[in-house]
C-alpha cells in the first residue's frame, strides 16, 4: 500500500462509509473507504506538488472511490489552464459516479472560462456518461450568468440521452437556467421542447429551488 492509500485508510470512518455508499449506489461498497470530503480536500492540499501526488496521478484507474475524489481535488489545485485541461481529459473517461464528476471543479477553469468552450463541445459529444455530465456542469457553472449565450441551452438539450445521470444533469441545468436566464429558457417549457421526463423533472427542480420567486413557481406548475 502506497503512502496516499495508507493515509486514506487511516481516515476511515465506518459509519460514514455506510451512509455514503448509499448515495453512490452504482459503486460497490467494497470500493468505498469512508473518508469525509473536507478530509480529502485537506489531503489534496497536503500532497499537492509532491512526488507522491505525481505518482498517484499517473496511475489510472484507481481502486477506491476516495482515490477518485482525491484525484479530482489534486487536479483542482493546478493553476495552468492547458495543464489542467490535459489532466481533466485524461481523468474523465475513468470517472464512474456522479459525486466525483460533480466535485471536479478546477480553479483554472474558473480563471479562464472562455477557453473552456471548445472543450465543452467535445465533452458534450463524448460517449462516456460522466464526460457528458461534466460538460453540462461546466456550462451550468461558468456560462449561466454574464457569459450566457442563447445557443448554450440548445447544446444541453441536444445532449439528451438514455442515461439517467446525464438526464438528471440536464434537468438541473434547465432548473438553474430558469432562475438565471428566465426569458431565454422559458420558451423551452412553453413549447414542450424537452422530453416529457426532462420537462417535468426540470420544473420540479425549479419549483423546489429557493432561487425562483413564488409567481414563477406557480406559472411553471401550469406548464406541467
């Protein structure tokens, strides 16, 4: 067992392991150690830039869920955009759960969002479930405010899939877009442009959100 894996097992919490295993049902419980996210983030800061981290990042796939989480948190420490993009592209095909996908949030992408768009187009066209989900998440996180453009919801709607974890992210995107870009996105619901499942799920999420005022929630319920 290498140094990083030893540290992970030293932080093992059986009660948390049992709880968290239920949140990622597609991951066998024997692949979950039971380490809390703040501890994993602290470990990433401790090991960032070390030879141990370089060796760890060079080996994919990992065995344990927490190793996947730690990998994503180590990538998040990078400051160079191209280095980050290379590391993310190498990692994405191995992501096998929603938690690792959604918690992969590189700071370099926050600093250089415009350079992300070509990569997002590639991720949305990928064959891997969590690569597509990640691409949608990047549009939601970085391009729903001042950088928004009307074509972005079109990209997301076109990513509709048979994959549950892709469609859940699409619904999350549109629910968030309704709170931030109402005028641009409400036509999708008036015209029922999304599949019935996505239409209903997006409205459900939007009406449950504290971001939307009551009058909009009432109106959305009439569109179900």
